[in-house]
């Protein structure tokens, strides 16, 4: 039980270490990780950022195919899924992910 609590606390601390980016920087590409239905219902249109779409359920299998010289800002509706997916990708060795939270 104590071990499980330590794991939860460590995961929460790791989530807090992932940066949220709100200002424009051309080194970033915003990656809309919402489901396809959410993307169609409320398209993400940003004038300052290049936006690509890759639903969260494809990140595990397709993120490595993206240009790894670029930095990616993960976006979802409320920030929770983007934080979790950024943590997951960081644990897999991808350090070029942060969170876009307007």
C-alpha cells in the first residue's frame, strides 16, 4: 500500500515538472491530441502556431514518426490528457514534448 502511494506521489510530481507553454515560439508545433470527433466538433485554429492533429490513442505508435528535431506542445480540452500523454512520452525518452494550455 505504501509503495502504491509513493508511486502516485512520484507520478504527480512528474506531471508538475512538464512545462505549460502559452506564448508563441516558432520552435513549437501544437499537436492536437483530442479524439477525431472532438477535433471535428471544435477545430483548434491558432494564428501563431502550426497545428497538427494526432489523437491520443495513436501517440504511442505514431509519435516517433514525427520530426524529432521539432518540439511539440500537446493540446487537449482541459489539459489532463495532454499532461498524462506528455508524461508517458517523456518516460519513453521523448523530451521534446510540453503542454499547450491557452
